C-alpha cells in the first residue's frame, strides 16, 4: 500500500464569536458507510449489514458544509488543533499537531490539541493500519501553511505593505526590513476575514528547515496522564448515569433461552434487568452492584451447536485446507502454527451512551469513530445524523476497537433502559468476547539453493465460528513468522549465515535496515554457551522495512529474551522518541504472544478468564530494546505496527542458534 | 446501606456503600475519582493501586470495611499539581503510551520509594512486576524510578 494523498483539500475560514479565527478544512468526504477498515483484513464476524444512509457527501463540499474545527487561533494566541484520529498511545495527537505547528510556524507552547468527534468532513477517521502519518502528513502541513499565509496577509494589510515584505518567527508575523511585529493572536480576527489562498499560492517549508518536526516533543497528554486527570472511555461520568453490564453466552454464537432475574433484582443497588441483542443486562447504581447483580442472574443458554468447536477441531480444519508440501527433489517444508490471540488492552471495552427519543450522545473510545456513530444509530434506532459521538482517550487499542460491537451494545442498552448508561466490560468479558487474531497454520516450502522461490500456504481461521478481527499488524504477523523462520531453516540447510542469506532476498532500502541492525547487535560475535542470536526482517504494509535481532538464552527449558535490536526506515521521523516507544511497545506486544501464547478454545468457548491464566509479559520479562532509524527524507510511513512481525521469528531463530531446536508453534516452549 | 467516613487525599468524605464494596468502585463510581483504574478486578494487574497510609494496596480487592480509619491516597492526591518527583520523571522520560496503567505504576513506584529510597534493580523488578502494561513501557518505568531515586539522594 502506498501512502495515499488526500483527496482535494478545501479550506474555509470564519471568525470565532469571542474573537479569533477558525479554519474549517474539507479533507475529502467520508460517508458513514464507506468507512470500513480498509487497512486490515476484513473480519467476517459482523453479523448484520451496516445501516445504509443517504448522508454520504460526495462531490461538491460547499453544498453541505459542516463548520467544524480543525485549526483555531484565539485572540490570546492560543492555537487549538483538532485531530481527526483516535489517540491510543501511538502519539497521533502530538504528531499531527506538530505537523500543523511546523508549517504554521507556531510557538509550540501555544498549541492545544483536541480529538474530533465523529464527523463526515474529516476524511477517513479510522485509526489503524499505521496510516495516520502517511495519509495526513501533506494535508496537515497544508492546513498550517494556509493559516500562516492568511496571518501574513492580515499583517501586510494592517501595515499597508506587500506580503512578500513579511515573514514569520514562532507565533509572530514580522516585517522583513523593519521592526514591526504582531503576534498571531492579535491578527486572528483580521485573518479570519481573508479568503484562504488557493493551494498553488501556499508555500510549504523545505524539510531541511523543519524546527518542530524531528525534535522531541513528548506527548501532549503526558501531564494529565501522570496526574490521573486524563479521561479515558471508562472515565466519562454523566449526571443520572447508571452502570450496565451484560451477561453474554460463554459459547460463541449462543443465545439466551430463558432467564430468571429475581435474585439479580433483589441485589442491593440493582435498578433494572433488561434483555438486549447480546444478552441479559443488569443496570445498577455502581459497577460493583452491577457485577453482583449479574452474578445472581440465572440464565439458560441455547448454544446452537457451537459447543463442538475447539482448538484441535479448528487446527484440523486448517490443516485440511493446506496444499500438500512441495514435491521438488531438494525441497524442504515446515508448518508453523498460531493460536487465537486476544488484544488484552489494560482498559477493557467500555462505552457511555445517552439515547433519548430523538438524539443519542455517545462517548466511545473507538478506533473507528464514523463506523461507531453509524452503529450507535442502529443500536438506538435513530438516523446517524441524530447521533453525536465523542472520542475520549483509548486505554490500549491494538485493533480491538476497529470493531464496534461494544458501541452498538451501549447505544442499544441506553435506548432500552431509557437512561444514560455506562457499559462495563469486565476483564473476563474482554478476554472471552474479543475479536481474536485468527488461529493459523502456514506451510512453507522451498529449496535451499533458491531462496527467491519460497512458497507460503497460509490458512487463517477467519470464519470458523470464533469471532476474529484486526490485531496489531494483522496477518503480517503469522506470515512474517513462517517466512522468516523458514528463511533461517533454508540458510542452515544451505550452510549459509542467516544474515547474509537473507540479505540476498531484500531490496536496498530493506538491506539498509538489515545491515544497521546486524552491525548494532554485533552480529557474528561469539556468545556464551546456551545463548543465541536470531535475525528477522519484515516490511509492514510494504512501506516500513524493519529488522530485529534478538538475543536469547536457553536454560533448563526456559527461554529468556535479553536484548532486542531494531533498525527501521519509516521515512521522515516526526517525533523521534515516539518511534522508539512504539518499537518498545511492539516488542512487548509480540513477546507476550511469543512466550505466553493466546487463548484456548474448548467446547465453543474461551477457557481463560483473566491475566492469571492469560498472562502478558511483566516488567521483569522485558528485554533491553535498542532502536535505530535509517536517516530518510521520504514521506513518513507509519510505525505503530512495523515492529511486531519480525519479533517472534527473530526469537525463534535465536532459540535455534542457542539450542539447535526448531520451534515452529506459538507460544515457543521447550518443554 | 451504611455510611462510612473516609479520609481521601487529605479530605474527609462520607460514602454510602455496602462495607464489602471494593475501594476501586467507591473511588470511581461514588467519588468520581477516576484516576484509579480497573484492569482485572482480581489483584492481578496493579492498575488500581492506591496507598492506605503509606502501604500500596490493590483497591479492586480491598473492601471499604478494611480501610479502618487509615488515610487513603489516590493518584489525584499524590501531589497537588502533578509535581511529585516520579510524576515529573514519567513526563520527562516520555514513559506513558496509552497511559491507562500509569496511575497504578506511579502509585506502586511511589510506595516503593517511600520504603526503599534507593532500591536495587532487583527490588524495583520484584515490586514493579506486579503492575501490568500492555503498551510495554516497562523499560522507561525502570528509568523513571532510577532517575527519581538518584535525584532524591
Ligand atoms: S484492577 Fe486491581 S489489580 Fe487489576
Ligand atoms: S501505557 Fe498503555 S497499558 Fe501501560
């Protein structure tokens, strides 16, 4: 996928009542229904089609213009950037604001950032596929540059000089050959009356003169996060709100046959019990009372035959779909397997909804605001344009919140209950009703003498009765595992060094990351007995070449990962430390899957219930991580997912180097 | 229900809740102190960590009845302005990603530094392994604790 340019961008300006200017930018139309997550393999688990609306606006934006905030400059000089993407720790609020501030030539300390509500005129608000930088870099630059142009024009008019005689310094327009200066805030009123210039008249900076992009800006929300003031989806409080929690069929596809709510209703604090599409909901004055009330429900489930499903039955189905191994004379073949992986964000799914007869207001920590708005309309039986949807901070996304089941459930529950509600998913709910990364088997075959002809036959359990969805780096994860482990197997079969052997498979941009990682890791240096080094490369979405070198030790059946060296090429780096943080995060995320595995399916349900039996890596399991970026002036490509795919194969290859044992199934276990 | 008087972040508050209600829900649902987070509800993740006097406890498994007059500190009360040395170090080292686990991380680390102002690496690991972070901020948490300990010497 190549970074796509925004469709034609239209900019309008207007004055703010209280003084100041507001730029409203058309970033391409996005109807409520054409916003499916194109960047990920489609999950086939959506049970019913999305509501069709006629509200998608195409063509002439001036026909129906939503005045919406994208950039606002107040009289006091405060600059507010509205970011049409969801923040889940990947740093998008800070990075997109940095891009605007760069071209606007703003003083960074005057920048405030808000997250856009779901809307039709922000372009695609889906936050996934590591696409926010690649798809918004140009348009956000243009927004900043246009505003700067208008501020200069306002100053020129004020001084009665030509705009070419004006320049900017951070937050101020200055007279080139004079001493006059005016701050952006003081110019905002006047700038708001100026017609935005056509794109051809707006000059963008030369990247070599960037002074904000490429510097460390931290995270705009960090002070609120550490003080506990940051508001996540689960922190929203509405007056008169009650807490709701839903008993869902443990068996996938099951339904309520009958239930008795006598004991639940008798539980202190419980105010109501209602049946909704997904199960039986208990509404209570506190989350605790809702949990107790739910425990007291007596429900008989109709399991609809899904109780036959298990890991082994699904594995068998997948293996049956594989082609026979390559029959070529010197060919070798190996099968690699993945279980179902849960997302395991520390914040379970939560959503706040206030549905009345003619309006539904939602607070949904979602990665797909436009789709969430549409399904909230469906859940509350209202047209989409009667739904307002706000996007609070997300306490971990990882692709789970590209699916909107929890949003629709909250909207329906509020509509049925006739009051504002906060929908609470417990940890067990989150783990047992996830949209899992599909289980997979992948058969790799090829000949050691021809590393360019590796055949991968990958079978994924997309539609085998277990709900599946997007999971950080999606199917690149099993694919890279099979490919990169198999390249290692071929290299050893050919008697070649895995780094050198792999190098011949890669293009120059990819090789640069391979060489950098190998050099920084000290590839080839001897290691103590029981230790090994493994290497793997993957180019996420074909745009972010990433190499990982892992160092492990193997002791008495125990695999310990000590050090991860990563080198990647993600184009122009916006906020450097965020790149490092995202790679550290990718390593931790992949390491949990690599060492601790996924969920078990037995009798049609997930067996695990919480972190004690579905562990993720802890503080003392985290390896040292070193991140190196290849210097680049290419457009930014995205870093949220790039680090994940090469981690597991680098570790498996390192385990082989340390022990001579080939592990081909996740989680990697020696016992 | 029963009325209980608590001292939370230096103020006295009266709550009307059953004695078995975990403190986590008292804070979040009744007092609207939402800085303390739910992650597991069974004492496995540490997101809900608060201090009773100076002892860190998992508020999801600490019933109201167990407070017994001790002073409660939540993340909102660790410092008046978010300027506790650990909070400053967390911002400085860009520790948070999604940030959801961070109140629990900070409260756990703050209690450790009260008990052991200059903890060894093993002591830090032993304590901090009790608080999960799905975003993988562990290395930076370690650095933030080290930096804070150094500054306080
Ligand atoms: S919510 Fe209390 S330890 Fe997880
Ligand atoms: S920062 Fe996201 S869970 Fe720790």
